[in-house]
């Protein structure tokens, strides 16, 4: 499991302190499930490929925190439309808060 830090039509950046993530390498293929919190009630499944990895040490927990840049692969057709809807709703929320 991980925390989504950035989400875009091309990919995402997520981070995790999980020791299981140490096995992930650039080029690894992933089966991903996005579970948005709050107002968006749908989980979205897709595939992706790790394109970059940044590792840092958390100064509070002293655990290693890995950040993964992932390029989207594919979505099931119904999940792709949900993903696009999620992006549009996020953009709308951002625009509303800037006003």
C-alpha cells in the first residue's frame, strides 16, 4: 500500500515505507488499485510501469520512504472512464478553491 502524491493523465507518483516495496525496481509492472477517499465512491484498477524511484529516510520514523513514478499502462474500459471522471472532479475542486 502507498500514498498517492500526484496524479495525472500520464501517470502518478506514490510513496510507501513498506519493506515489500524494496523489491520494486525501475521497469517493474504493477497492478494498481486507486481507492479515493471521501466524495468519489469508486475504486479504479489499472496497470502501470515504474519509471523512476527516489528513496529518502524519514527523519521521524527513520524508515526508508520510497517514491515511485509510474506511467499508466491500461485500464478496463469502465475503469478508464472512472479515472477520467476522477481527474475532472479533482481539477474542479482545485479550481473552486482558487476562486
